[in-house]
C-alpha cells in the first residue's frame, strides 16, 4: 500500500521517530501474508509550490529501509527525482 502525505510545514525529528515506530508495527515485511507492506512518502507543501526539480522528500518509509530503521536510523530529508512521477500522476 502506498501513501502520499502532504504537510503544510516541517516536522520535528521526534515526530519522524514516532511515525517510524508505528509504521514498523503495522507494515508487513515483503513476502509475508499477514500484513501488507507500506510505502509512505511525506512532502512539505512549501517545498513543491512553486514546483522545483528535483522535488524534496521530507520523509520516506518503505520495507526496503526496515533494516536501517531497526538500527534506529530515520530517513533524512532529501531531493528525490522519482517524486516528480508521483506529482505528475495526480
């Protein structure tokens, strides 16, 4: 399941840590059938209006990142050209 969340401001690290913890609890590892894997992308509205390429990703959660997240790493804000596809598919 893929979710796109657009915020109207920057979020604090403590919020990202709590969100990651909760997503890890409900998201299923790839290959398991009891829970579906989640992919969550968070974009700050102020970073996409006006549009600039490459767009900035505020936060990303996905099962391919689980190992790093198990070790306490939280995804950092970064520019991600792949987000342009999400933006253009609205």
